[in-house]
């Protein structure tokens, strides 16, 4: 019997599980190595000593997540809530209410987003100041050239250059950046800002519609997914921290022969890294093999953002108008969201009191505080949004500090990122931070890049069928036309105009 090719996948999040599942189905001998105690990385949930469910932040599943929704259907799972409405709060109270956009009369993008979103205080003049920004939205087509042009500019400078009013930026765009890219505009790449805003909000009217897991993602999706992987012959090993890669020279360049985890060595005909920025930096920093390559050393330039995930149990039921809510203006450079878990999670539907999750992004200024200080501050801020919460008593709480937990798409970071193909011919990269032309973001991007890496393995080792990857929904016809015209004009004028950052 012919020996199956060995593939080692490092990291058991969306990317790693996606690559492992497909390769196991195609007949590969796949070993998935996870440094943590549970598959799923930051998305996995677990139980406290008191038996209460907690997780490292709540994760939404947006309308454009075509590949994740397809996977969940294939697995025969029903983990999601119905589509939900959301709101936005500031210290002044309720600011914005969003409908379920797919239920509204379809309008050409971005008219539906502009007209159906209910702004409580934002004057029409400020909202109209965003119109010139549509040129940048059209101009940024997710190509390598567009990333090179826009990545060196901050998102804040982009909005200022296009005349966005100070109020619209501070009360609308900045909060979207804080919860979408996890950092304030002056610390975000303009390219990343345009890509994220287009994918989640502007490309099609329903794109901002979202569902949530009816429990932790680990319980509802990852654990049954891991069972399917093991049934297909894949091996999922936790608490295995990768320390090096064994390389061998060949006529066509270096190739990986094994992955090292301390005293354990796993033979490999191909390797897929599917870890976050912080994880790959730890591996490169300790790997004599990988740090020979400038491309891997450049990964040390990338940044990551601190997250704080909290969960509060109150002694009474409090009416929360919307299940998911974003907040801004409470702390400089920090954005946060809060969720009514009584409405979202099956486990808490019949809870006698209120259960809320609140997640803070770019939370470096909050991490040094004690748990008690964080809970006290959170209840005070929540009471600004929902006054009745100020009279309720917190009977239990969970505070999870997650330093350097999520990717920081800082200005200039694109030049240090890696595509799926690396200088080592049989080592491939995946994750929400790698370069891909697919156009997706966040969890969907991580999963898609895992499939893309699996397909590169299949192309190299010539076994099995490539995974089907659903593309993002095509641009609407008027956007396609404007982008085509813009590219034509750019090509015609490029030899005549000075090389400015937007040209």
C-alpha cells in the first residue's frame, strides 16, 4: 500500500481546521498541532471552575461569509441565531440603529446603507461629507497595486484628505475602525480600512447583516468539526508548541522535512502555518531554520492589538433593546461592544438574571486594572447606555486579558506580510493577516486562506481534488463600471502625472 503524504498544520483556528479537514478528506496523513489546550485558538470557549461558559470575545458571522456558511451546512450544524439588528451608543446615549438590510427594498450600493441606517443625532450635512470618499472606495480594488498605494497612509489621513467632517469621522468612521480593525484611525492602514469597510458594509446592501452563535463557537462549531476531522483520519494534538522546522536543501530550493515541538518531531511532506501574528513571531524568533529567510524575519515588523473580554451576570432581568451593540467615546483609542447573551445563547435564555458580554479592542490602557476596577467601570459605562443596569447587582463576572490577540493592520504593514507561498517550497501560510486576493476579512478570510493553503499542498503533492472556494459576491454593475473606467484613466494618466500616493 502506497504511503500517504504527511502534512503538518500548525494552529487550530479557522485556517488550520479548514486546511486539515479538506486534506484529511483527500487522503493525506494530516497532523494538526495546537499550542493551546483546546482547538480553536481565541475563538474556542471553555467553562469556568463554577461551570459557567466564557470565551475570548464574541464573534459575529456576517452576510458575506459564504464559505463558512457553506461549511456549517456541509457539517449538518445549526449553530446560528436569526439575523439580528444592532445599535451604537456614546456617552450621550443611543446614536445609531441598524435594520436588517436584506429585509429592506434593495437599492444600489451604498444608498441602502446610507438611507436605511437610522442616525439619532448625526446631521445630514455631516453624512453627506462622506460622498467624496466614494472615489477611494472605487479606486481601492484589493489589487496589489492598490494595497501598495494606500497602505502607507493612515485611515484618519485618508478621511481628512477626502473632506469627511470631523464629527462624522469621530462618531461614525472611528468607531467602525475600532471594532472592525481594532485600532484608532491614526494607527490603521488606509488600505485595510477601505478593504474592511467595503467587505462588511459598502459592497452590497445586506453585507452588514449578522448572525451569532447560539453558544460558544468552540462548542457549536469547532468540536463537531474536530470530530469530523478525526473521522476522516486527521490527528488533532493540543498543547504542542512548535519550536522549529527541519529543512533540507534541494535543487529547486529549501524544503521542509519535519516540524519540531520540543522533543517531538513530526515528519512532513508539506507544512501549513495557520497561526496569528503573535504566534508566528514566537515561532520565527525561536527557529534557527526560519530566521535564515528575510521574508520570515520581516514578520517581526507586524503588530497585534490587546483585547479585553468580560462577562457579567446580573441579579435581575433588564430589557436590552438590541442583542449586539457597539460603543464609542468612553475611552480614547478604545472601542467596545456589548451583547445580550440571554437573547443570543441558548444556555442563558432561561437565566433568572441578565448575562452580558462586553469586549474591548485596543484595550492596552485597561489591561493593568484589577478585575474589580474593570467590572466597576464596565457597569458604570453600561448604565450610560442602559440606565437600568446601574441599579442591578453584579453577582458573578469573568475578565479575560488577551494581550496581542488580534492582527494590527498598521500603516506600512502590507510590505511585511507574506502570501500563502513562502521561500520554502513546501511551507505555506494562512490566517487573517496573510496576503490574498480573495477580498474577505476576519474569520471568513482565515478559513478561505486555510483552503487556499490546502490547495497549494494538493498542487504540489498531486493527490486529491482542490477545495472549492466561493468568491466574494461580484461588485454591483455600477461599481464594476466605475472601477473599469478608473483603471483606464489611471493607466492613461500615469505617465503624465507625478507619483502621488493616490495616483
